């Protein structure tokens, strides 16, 4: 983490916690169920926001912000997970959390839990030794294999590091297309 990223973290954390994090009131009013739901909501919000930002950063007009991360295509290590520009860090990593906090109004525990899940998974998907075993993850999860493929080809598997928005969109689109298409007329229906 660079000095600028270190500076960006407290600023974005302060923004999220001061404006969007639900302040714990009395100890008896804490709800574990609400905290868990908020943490899951933040993970989903981050997955959606990161997917959008990451796809945008692969467009020619924004690739400059993401180019440094892809310098690690041949030799990917867990530390390359943190090899990002300041713009990428703020846009793809912090902004989805801030937006997620605005929507989910998590308590501080939920925010810290969601950040921990995203951070640990980000290291795991940049660990090549996990590539084969990661193929056992559920279809909706981002695997190390998916992300290593992304580093090799850079034109697919934009989701990271938790929920595979790519696969969810593929399944949703294929179901929509299947429902919306009509079978081609066969000889019997074409004739008459």
C-alpha cells in the first residue's frame, strides 16, 4: 500500500463511518441479525460496484488507471492484489463501500466484517497455488482460477473478489434469452 493509498483509506473510512454507518446506541439494542444482513449487503454492493468499475477500467479511456495492476500478468503474487493506482483504489475499492454504506447503513462491526471478507478474498484470488482447488467453489463465487484467467487474457472475469457478477449476469441473460426466443418454424409449421 502506497503512502497515497494509506492517506485515502482514512479519508474514505471517515466518510463512510461519519455519514453512513449506523451508530450503536445502547448495548441492548444491538442486533446481530441486522449486522450480518448489513455486512452481506455491503459485500453485494461492493461486488456490483467493483465489477462496474473494473469493466470501465478495461476500456481504453480508463485503462491508464488499471494498467499498473496488470503489470503482474505473468507473475501474480498475493501482494499484487494491492498493486493498484490511487484512482483504482478509490474508484473500484473504496467508492463501492461508501455507496454500500449509504444504502445498507451498517454498524461499524458490519463494515469491518465486510472489508475483512473483501480484503482476504482479494489476497486469495491473487494466490496462484489456489487456482486448482478454487474450482470447487460454488458457481457464484469468484475463484482464483477465474482471476488468474483474467490476468492472462484481460477480456473476461471482471468480477472480484467475492461474488461473480459475470456468472450471475450470464445466467440471467441466458434465462432471459431462452424465455424470449421462439423456436424456429419446422417444415410442418412453415408450410401451413
